[in-house]
C-alpha cells in the first residue's frame, strides 16, 4: 500500500513542482507524505503543525491545481501530524502533539469529552455514510462543527427514524469537543430538558438551571418535537435559545418533522427554528444502503458475499438502524451455525423484518405530504387552522386516508392535523365517504393517492 | 468602606482595569470590579477568569473595607461627575453611595467574597525587562497574531526564553513577525510559553516608556508587574509550531525602502485593490519600483518610487494590509525588503533584531 501512495505522491509532486518555487517545494513539500488516498480525499502526513498551517494558508491553490492536473478532479485535502513512531527524521525543536494525544488531553481536563457527555464515540463524521439523501445535512453539520456559530445558526436537522439525526448531532458534538479545547458542549434530548426544567420548578432552583444551559458554547438538542404542547418548557427554551443565539453560540436541533409541522409549537419558536438552516434526511437509496452495509461490515469485520449485501440493501429500504440490525443478525447466524449463506437462508432468517418492510406501514405524515403534493397545497396547510374549501377538502381527504391506512385513533389523527377534535376527524371521514359515493372523480383521485401511498 | 479621592485618580485607576471586564459574561460577578480600601490606597481588581488586572489609586480612606461594583456603570458615572472631589461610601449590603458636588448616586454591588481571587504564583520564574523594550517588542509583533479560532495555539504571542534571549513570535499562517530581546536569565528559566491575545493587548496598554516590568511564569499562567499594576493571565496550552521553518535561509535581492514614503504609497495604491483579490503588485526595474493595483470594472492605481535596486526585473504581489501593518508598527526610517522570486516569501528587516516574513499572492498573468 505504501508503495502505491508513494507512486501517487510522485505523480502529484511532478505536477506540483511547476506550481511553486523550488525553495517552497523543498521547504514545505519535501517532508510531506501521502498516507491515504480515496476518490474524495487525500490525506497527507506532515512532520508538525506549522507545515499544515502554512500549506493550508499559502499553497492550497497550488496543491489543488496539481491534484487536478495529475488526477483529473479535485479532492478534499486533509493533514495529519506525524505521530512519534512514524515521523520522518526532521530536526524538531519542539515536541509535537499527535492527534491521539489531543483527544486524551481534552478528555482528561474537560468534562466535555465524548463518553461523559452521553456521546457515542462511534457516531463520528468518519463513520457517517454520505449519499444523495443526506449530503446537505452532512455538509451543513460539518460546516457547523468546523466553525460553530459562524455558518448556520441554528441548524435544524429532520428526518424519519433511523436515518442518522442522532449520529450527525453526536458527530458535531464530538468534533467540537476534540478540536476546540475548552468549548462547553451540551448534548441532550428535549425530554431531558423538560424533566430538568420541571425538577427546577419543583425545587425552586431555576437560576441554576438557566445558568447551566446558557453557558453552553454548543447546545445540541435531540428530538425537539417533544417540546410540542409543553408551554412553559417552550417559553424557557425560547429564552435559552435567544441568550445563546445572541451570544453567538451554536445551536443544533433535530426533529422527526420540519419545524412548521411540529404540533402545538409556538410561532415564535417555529420562526426561530427556521432562521438558520433546515436540512432534511431522507431514506437512503440503494447505493447508499450498500455503502452503509459495507462500511458497517468492515468496522465489525464481518465478511459476507456480495449477493447477501445486495439482498439486504434491496429488501430493507426504510431505516438504517433496521438495516444494520439485519446485517448483525445475518452475520451472527453465519458465525454461529457455520452454514453457507444463501438468499433463501437469509430470507428465512429475516422473515419478520422483511414482512414488516413489505407491509411498508404508512405514516400520517406521509399521507399529509402526498395529499398536499397532489392538491398542490402547502404541507403546513394540513395542520393550519385556515379552512377555505381548497384547503379544507384535501385536509379531510388526508384525515380519511389516515383513518383507513394507519392504526391511529381518531384522537391521534386529530392531534396530527394541528390539534383537531376527534369529532372533526369523524366528520371528515363521513363526508369524504359520502362524496366518494356521489362523485366518480373524487373516488378516482382518492384511490390514486391510496395506491401511490401503498407502493 | 468609605473613601474619598479625586475624580482624575479614580478614573485613571478604573481605566487601567476596566478593559478586562467582558461585556458578555455568564457570571454576574465578572462584570464587577473589586474595590479594596486600605491604608491610603484603593485597590481595583477585574478578571474574566482568563485574564485579570489589579491596580490601585491614591485615596483618603476613612473606613477600610471591600466590595464589588458593576465596572462599566461605575466608570460611566465617575466620568460624568461634575466636581473633582468624589466620596464613596458602601454599606453592609454592598450598596455604594457616590457623592460629588450636587450629585448623588447609589449603585448596588455584590459581596467581596463572591469575587474570584487572582491566581497565586508559587515557584514562579522571574525575569525583569525594561518596559520600553517589551512595549516595543509587542508593538512590532502583536498585529500578526492569528484570529482563527481553529488554530488556537496561534491565538497568542509566543514568548520564547532561550540562550539569554527573549524571542517574541506571532503568526497567522500567511505572515510571521518576530523580535529578539537580549536578556539575562538563568538557564533554568528557559521556556516557550504562549500568552493569549487579550493579555497581550492589555499589557500593551499598561506598559509605559519608563521603569521595568517583572515577568513571573508559573505553571499554566503568567504575571506581569509594573507601575503598581499587576496583570495575570492563563497561558494557551499546547506547543507553538516550529516557526523557524518559515524563515527563508537565503535571499537574493535586497531593497532599502524609506518606511514612511513607502507606507504612504502603499496606502494610496491599495485604495484600488479589490476586496476580492486584495493584492497590490510591486514591479521592480532598475532603480525603480512601480506599485500597482487594479480592480476590474473599478479602475487602477499606480505609483513609482525611485529606489536603489540593481537586481533583475521582476514582479511580486502582496496583500496590502499585511504589508502595511509592520510598516505602521515600526519607527525606523529605513527598512530592508529581501526577496527571492515572485513565489517565495518576502522578508522585512530593520537594523535591530526584527524580522517579518510575508507570503506573496499568486500573480495571475
């Protein structure tokens, strides 16, 4: 492998030489080594951080130009500082800090190290598989992690279960924790926030509660949708939000739906959430699912045939967590039984999961989205209080479909449609049924949406 | 606590310490100044937990004691007082009554005990430097300190004590400023420490042309004692990069420039350097430099300067702001600019140990 990289580096050096002066090349690039190269990223090892600082500040354009000249397309360039064992013999006056030491150091002196914060060290940016479904969210998260409170504030990430919201948030937290010493990172779910708030009211120490949250340099709150309907918590959070925002501290929030669709959330909060960047995570496409499986298999050191990966990636579509679970199940079966894995065996093994996938349960949110799309009304209108006929009727159709296609109760459906009464939902269902009998075109429309949802 | 003092003395004392008080603070006590009346002096202390300053002013103390008062508010009140005699009296609940002429103010403070004490220095290594020398050194280097928070080791000034020399270094990755100060100290005092920007700025404010400053380096912290004032600061943890790597070893051409004339020319020409490329070009020909700048769709500027130059003809481009910063900070009449070629860094020198390395910008020809 080393040989391959040194060949690549030679090719790159040849392209780089005409770009910079001989003195610059000798001074800065002669000690540089290429240690890893993919289609996206080149990682260079440099003897110490002055090389990184100086090359990044002054010679990046030349280096990128050389990469394009040598390999045809640009790459991300990363630098690592040589660790003691592998460092090239470069006379060194100051001992350098290797990245590893950095981590250990910040873990020791700060309470903000990964595990102590409830951050899973496996949830970092390196282990996140980027595909077209999540690249915006990933890029935004990376930008936020690199320059907190400068780019997108607040960052609002939303998407369905098991698509990587928590992964991204924890990755931001860890990146900042490692790279910004002394930065106070807080990661919690909105439920913890609410519970602590209630506790603070009970024991009359709101001041302490406020102090705790308002001192954070980076506040990450997961599943913010649970704040819906909790009025005093919302008010408290509103003030926390403002304090942090005004103090130029980064805020990152995640939810299972966009801010405007969180039921019973105050408008001033909705508008604040939409202030920075809202990024959606969508279910991964088949290529991304393959990439996820391979990455996971690689880290867990599972070896499976390509067909099995293929089978899993095509059959399990909706949820990354489930995908990983299926992989684990297949792998553990293989290692325990020692049997050859075929598609049939895997199919049998994952019977329950596959059935579930096939049924492809429809959520109220999907119904709302599809109906809104079909009638060309805004998704927010599904939950709004406005009721001109051109909005009210699609909404009633959506309620009817929710009643037919989900197991949700009348009350739950009412809540999902902007806190409506169960009677309203019942009325909508009856009305839609009657009009379906009366008018052919309505029946056709509804069956069209229905089949689109079932697919 | 009760004391009276002249408005000028009180104001002067507050001015020395109030810059440390940060406007945006999470601990209310940190926006306060600690006042301690004792003997015929009142001591003032402020801190933001990273940097702390302690000063004093003369006063006639009637009743000794201590309290803390909001620093900014106190300062604005004292500044506006009508008479030059001010008396301050603090009751048991830390409420201060300020009387001057016809005015009366009452401001509420916080108890002394809540104020975080300045760190203690034990087993510190002490060095004494003439204030003028250090002030000069700071002025020549501090403008090059990086503000990029991701490179936090560069967010301060390197104080390198070595071989009976104190070397001050600042760099932001595009330029580097360095000053050597001759100094006597035992070998055991040799160390490399990084003093954060805020402390450097405050120190620059406090230093005067006379007297000496006593520098004490403890573990993770540093103190400067001067003119009855004490400045303490945490140090930036980590190792400063090996800056010597940046300094070109041999240069080819040298031009001697009249600092002020050159600075004025640069300033004029840079008016037409675009925000985007933000570069000015120096064209060297025999005994002449043409300084040019142009912005597409705006216009261009050119100025010629006669200089003693006998090298080959060539052009090099620099960021004008980065070039002007050291020229502003220096006081010498003549500066030397050493160059290699259009892609290698330029080096600015003077007759005393000072060095400024500046990366050229790429010329798109």
